[in-house]
C-alpha cells in the first residue's frame, strides 16, 4: 500500500474555514479511495490565547475522527508565522522519532504549504508541490516575496501557468496542470424543487493585500463583488451570498449589497438579511 503524506496549510488554526478545510480533505479522501495510506501533516501555532487554541485543536481532532483520519494526524508545534529552515522538533501526539519514521517510509509528500521548512522537506524521498493559488503564487515567487523550497514535481490547478501568450509566468518551474480534486461520494447530487437562489459561499473580507513595489491591491471577495453589486436589479433570478465576516467589517459596502437586492446569510450566525 503506497503511503502519502499531505501537508495542508492553516487548517488547525482556522476552524471557521469549512471550505478551506475541504480543499485539502478532498485529496486525503480521494487518495485513500485509491488504496493509499494517507497521513495529514500540519504545523499548529501554539502562541496565543490558550482557550482559543484548545478549542481550535478540539474542532480539528473531531473532524479528523469523523472522516477516519484521527490515527493518521501528525501535528508539529510552531511559534509563529515566520518560516523556519529547520525540521520540527516538537510534535503534539507522537515523538519526533515516530513522526520521522513515517516520513522516511512515505512514498510521497503532497505539499500545499508553500513555505514549508526545507529541513522537513528533506525528510521525504519524493515531494510534490500543489499550487492552489495560481497567479498569486507565481506573482509572489517572481517578486521574491516568497521562497519555495525545491520539490521533485510541481502541480497547479491553473490551465494557463506558463502557457505561450499567457500572463502567468512559470518562474522557471515545470508545472503539471491538474484539476482540483473532488471526492464525489462526499458531495452527492441532491435536488430541491424549492431552491430558487444562485448562492455563493465565501469569506467577505480579510486583511489580504497584494503588494507590488509601491502599489497595493486589495485581494478580497468584497472588492470583487462590489463590481457586480447592482446585478440583482438586472435579473429576476434571486441571488444569495452566504458570507463569513460580513457586517462585522466595512459596513458601508455591506449595506450597498443589501440595498441592491442580494440575499445575505451570515455563515455561522444564523442571521439573514434581505434587500431593502
């Protein structure tokens, strides 16, 4: 049985991110269906409010138990967001020796953590990076804002990275184009004759900005959706936004979306809003 270790990024410390969690879980479940032994490897930031960290860790462990991965989780402790060049020395549920024994026998590390420790990467005999932020990742690399350690293979969910005439450079890497993984058994087709709205599920706002020398660009769904804020006035089709972190920030833009006729559901709050 092949052994594959997947290395997601910022799942344990972001329990509110259900969609973020499922991006990586699709790969884990799919690989397991193909007959692989799958391990989940991730860093856990221990710095911060103790109760909040404990709650995040409990949520993650419950999810792993639900999907049959509880025994195959490898969590290592980190102190902050700054990348480290050395391999981890502290693990939460096993010894360093036990973790590194898994790394040594693994057939592949499928890595989603762009700034993974080179020391940790070196523990694996075969490595593959998966680009799930096409365009942004190549921008960060080309502007030297992010240093990606060397991998054996480079996958991207983009169809245009490095293509002749395209705007996304390959950054000197041999990208292999793939489609995003979807475990169809976990996403069965359902039909509800009462469903009428076209719904988008997303985070509304964040502190994410793209910095290009002296220029900065807001990299949020909020700024992108505002270009289409008046769309409900142009169609009889009900449009709905299911949003995390909506009215808590930038109230003026939120009210504009509501006034235009968008239905808004605040994810995790049970609060809904309608157009005025």
